[in-house]
């Protein structure tokens, strides 16, 4: 019985090693000059599922941008577990290639609500590229509002203008549901928060948003 168990464990280890090596080979094929072979490799990796994640995460730092880009898309197709996939995709938001950063943002959007907690954490990342792309992705995902809206409004005071600009864009994308939280922000003691909240309300442009801006300006002039 012990010999049988030892043999079974050995065979399992061999199979695991073989599958790990297979995943690495397939990731390398994501950089093939032939589009059909790249597609075939990506489909095979998706079929492997979570077992391919380690190889794909390694592919995100490959010197070949084609491999990095295809690794992003393939990870977003695997989707789970989110605790491994999403942080890996967020790391792509600092890629030196702008196209790959954009692809990473779109991939995160495609993951939907499962990516939201990680994207909210990313709003406080050291990298401005991560923060602005996280804000953009949150605006595109849009739900759940009760967690996304407070996080975006708090980020309206980000020290980097381009991040604040993308936060405004995200809030404008969410639209009407963002109006009341932004109206509340107009009463903040922080001048920068008030200014950016006004900008977001102006971009949303609904009657309620415009009226809130007018009321805030009148209240300021009456002081």
C-alpha cells in the first residue's frame, strides 16, 4: 500500500511539473509571429485555468511586449481566483509600454465587480499611473456604487492633477448617481475638494448638478 501511495505521489508530481512546463511553453508561444499560434496558445492557457496563472504572471514581465500584452488578456479570461489575477493585472498599469497599460485597464474593467476592492486599494498606490488607471476602470465598472463613489470622491484631492482629472472623468461616467455625494462635497472645508466636485458636477450637467453649483456659489458670495 505504501509503495502504491509513493508511486501515486510521484506520478502526481511529474504531472504537475509537466503541466507547469507546458504553461511556460505556451506563454512563450504568445509571442509567436504567427497570429494563429498565439491564439491557440492563449486558448490552451485559458483551458488550463488557475494552473496557468504563475506562468502568465511571469509573462507580464517578459521583455517581449507581445507576450506581456497577450498574458494580460489571457489572465483576464481566466478571471479567478481574483486575489491572484487582479493584483497581477494592476501591476501592468506601470508597464513602460503605454499600449499595455491601456490593455491592462480594459482587462480590469472586463473583470467587473470582482476587481473593485483591489482597484479601490490601488487608488492609494505610490504610482500615479496605477491611481489614474484604477480611477478610470472604477468609473467604467460603476458598481457597487456604495463603495466606488466614496473612494472616487476621496481621490478628488489626489496630489497629481492627471489623477484628479481621471477621477472627475470616472464620476462623470457614473453620472446621476454621483450627483448627491458630489453635492455634499461642495460643502467640504477643503478648497480643492470643493473645486473638483464642482468640476465633476459641471461635467455631469444634469439640472440638479447645475443647481447645486449655483447654490454653492451663492452661499459663498453671501458669506
